[in-house]
C-alpha cells in the first residue's frame, strides 16, 4: 500500500545567475512497512528531498500525497505534528528537557491520543536501552548514541506511520551505528512503519529493503 | 507535556541568562515602583487635601454686579438654582432660612449662658429651615438625630409643620415625638400693643425628631441659641413670617406716616432666590461642576470652591506629579525598548530550539506563548523584589522631594489661613501647606502593586511583538539545515 506519493516534483534555486535544478520532475511511490535508504553524491539534493517530504518546505512544482491526500490539504504543520516523525544527525532534542520529557512532548502534540504517556515513554526508552534514571536526566548528559536513541524513541512515541531520518548515524561510532540500523529495521518489520533514511553510509543502505539513488534530480532504485 | 512544564524547565536550564534578565527587571523595576509610587502619592495627596478642604461650593455676588438690587426676583436665576441643586454630583446642600420665635408652651434652655445679653427675649428660639431632606450638619455629624427622624421631601413640598428639637430642649420640657409646640414671633408682644386683638398669629409644630447638637458639646460656652435651635422645612414658616413682616410694615407706616404703595416681596419668593451652599460627593468633580454652571450665573454671581488656596498649596504636588509622569513614561518606553532588544536576542539565540519545536509540529503561537510566559515569570519575580526595595527607596526619595518643595514654597506661604473663608460660617475647612505635604504618603498599596504587575504584563506583551514577528517568519527547514 502506498503511504507517500511523490508526483512530478521539481525543485530548483538560483545559483549565481543561473537556475540550478535539484529535483527534476521526480515521481516515486513509497510503500508501507518498508525501510528505504536514499543515497547520492553530496549536493545531489538528498536533504532537500527529505525536507520536502517532511513538510519542512513547501513544494513549488508538483505534488506530494500522504495516503492520497496532498500536503496542502493536510496542512504542513498538521502533517508534521500527526503523520510523520523526524530523526536528525544532530538528534535535535530539546536540550532543557529530560529524555522522558522530550518523548512526552512529541506524544502530547499528536492528535492520536496516547494514554499513560509517561508510562509508555519509559517503556519505549527502555526498549531502546535507556533506563529510568537516564530517562529522567537532561538529554545533554547522555552520550551521542543515547541521544540518537532518544530521538528515535521520540519519533516512535508519536505513533506515526512514516519516520524520516537524515544521516541518523552520521555522528555515531560503528557499533552504535549498527545498533541504530537494527532499530530502524525492526521498526519497519515489527511495527509496520515506513522508514526513509538519507545516508552516506553503505553499511546503513545495505541493511535497507530498498536503496534509492538520487541522480540528476530523479530517484533510481538500486535494490 | 504541558506548556508550563516546558516554561519551568527552560527557565531552570537557562539559569544564568534568566538571572541576568531578572537583575535587569529588578533594577528597572525599582525605577518603575518609585515612579509609580511618587506619582500615586502626589495624586493621593491632592485628593486627600481636597477632601480636607471639603468639596464645598459657595456662591458669591460679583462686586460690580450690574444690578445690586432686584436680582433676587429674577426668575431666570431661580430657575438656574433649582436646576443646579438637582445635580447628581451634589452630596448635600444648605439653603437655609431662619426665624427667631418665642416658644409658648415650653421653656427655652438657658444653661451655660455666659452673657445674659445674648438671651434677649424670654423663651426665644431659632427655627432653621432647609429645603432638602438633609443638611451639612446632619451629613458631618454636627447634628445627630437620636430619636425620631429628619423631615422628608414630601413634608418640605407640602410645607408641613414638623420640627426637630435638641435633646436638651426635649429633656428640659419632657417632650417626646408627637408632642406639639406653639410659637409666636419674637416681636409678637410689641405688635400686639398696637394691633390689640387683631393681631395674634400663632404657629404650631409637631415634634418628629430629637437631635444631639454635637457642636454644643464641643463648645460648652457657645451661644445660647445652639441649645434652642430647631429644624423645620424652610417653607413651613415663611407665610407666618410674612404676617409679622406685614404687621411691621403697617406699624412703620402708622408711626412714620409712610404711604408705600408697592407690594411687599413675599418671604417665599426671596427664599427661592437664595443661593445654596453645596457640598459635592467627590472633590474631583469640583472644577467640572463649577465649569458647568458658572457661565450661567454670571454676571451676578461667581462660584468659590477655595481653589486659589488649594492650587497655591498644591502647586509643588502638581510639579511632582508632572515630573513623575514624565519619568514614568521614560522608564516604560526604555523598558519596552530594552526588553524588545533582549527578547529579540533570546529568540535569535534559541532559533535551533524553535526549529526543532516547529519540526515536531508545535504551533508558532505556542512557541511565542512559551517565550512570553518565560519572560513574564522572570519579570514578575524581578518586580516582586523591586516592590520591596523600591518601596524603601521611594519612601526616602519621596520625603526628600517634599522637603525640598517645602523649603522652596515657604516663601509663598499664606499667613492667614482664613484668607479665602467666606460667609458667616466656615464651610471651608482650614488647610495649610504642611497639611498638604503631610498627605504625601509614599505607600505601595495592594492595588498599586497589582497595577505595577499589570504594567509589567503589558510591557512584556508589547516587548514580545517584534520578537514574535521573528518567530512568525522562522522557517524550520532553514534553521535545521543551517545546523546540519
């Protein structure tokens, strides 16, 4: 079942006097419950593409549909709040909140009502190897790997179907990277989540169900 | 997770930044508290002094009035006076007329009479009449009705013969409510000699009230008439008075051979043209009240409300109020500008956090509210401390200002406090500049503290406007990609 449909999306910007095309009439359909990775050269537009499908930036040409509804129809803020979750290379946690508070914040913002938020939050964090004492600590006092696990737990906490990640293992060592990749794999497999990860790492892409390469503004399936 | 929890966590996390903000709020808050406190103390001193002065208005005949005689019968003036006394700003007014009479079926009180000459006629009493259901003396407690009641508007309208007597008079004669008193004019016996049985007007009143004349208690040796004053509706004895005036006129014609064909002006008409002495409910209404009516009564009368005296004594307070207003405006403007800049910088420094919050779908209005609440809490904490220190500083500072003003103004001090007093009775209370300045009391009251908190709320709100625009135009994609 198609969860995210990209239809004839073109994205360009002015670069010193001439128009630079990043995405060129790009169309693609992402299926539910799959783990996708997007690879490509630096500057090929991977992050731009992720920003567009995350609703962080509006599409100027073409359409993006989430479950048959265009993002314009859903509303970009609503889409970000209710339908997707983002994981970043730099974790992007609210640094003055504890791990559990970061999770609770994400839960409280989604329209899907989650009962016993704190209990669910602790359980989620525990699943990702963050015990109660660490859960109550400020996120700045956690290691990079722990912070990224909190970020993934936050993504999962809002109970969305689509998780987007931009270089989620970029700041992590090899063993933590493997750990994070296995978490993503399990999310797709066990929870039927759709995972789209932008990465440079072949270790990550090798573990995904589908590898997409961004070439000349288009997505090409490699696997 | 609620917004308040986020607000508290954010403040705790940014301890140093918010402590600096707290210090700024505290320092500027002191100026605000002092400014508002002095401003309020000056205004209150003006109000209290006005109250001390009694919000009294007295009509005074203009010295070069176009008509010295005859204006009493001007219907237009009577009409204006009748209109003036209906004004809702009036608390009470006295439009007193009176008549010396002799009580027939009782004895006048003659205790504590120092000078026997005062008591010229045996059983002489004084009937004082007003045409409202109260009078100054009732309002200020000089006359205190201890039994029965005061006369009503209906009784005034119907000129009913009802009277209130002093408790000394009642005790002496063993009188009670409902008893009747008979009076004749104080020249009755003299007139009777000439008119014999043709002249014998007697008036009878029913006692409806007994009052304590507290003025007597304060001044034991005051004049005899104070014990024997009686209160009745003004118009209840004017016809009776006319009988005596007519008889007097006839007697004069008989003795001196006058042949005056003109008709005598009736006492009631003269009374209608009498000018009231007015006491307002609110001293603040004095100037506007006078402004509303003075034009109408010129060129015959002016209205004196002791303003010249008050303005002279109150001038330093006006200057203090004026400058404290200026300082207050400067402080508020500076606070707004300073906090706008500070909040703007805070928002700029927190753009990554704003980007993250936006990326997880938090609405911009909620982010603005969070920052507003954080600043407001710090502002309230800062101003709370400033309320204490500002009160102490303001007290000292305010007294210094007053001391300087007293020294500078003593040159203009009026030596004679009675300079602007008017009429036989001192309706205007005494006032000195020391009284005015003693009323200057720097005190941060609960209501003033609430208004200071409200002012901080407004300052923070206004200061958040420009930073809010910055949040409104924030693009989460740009913020997050900048970091990436």
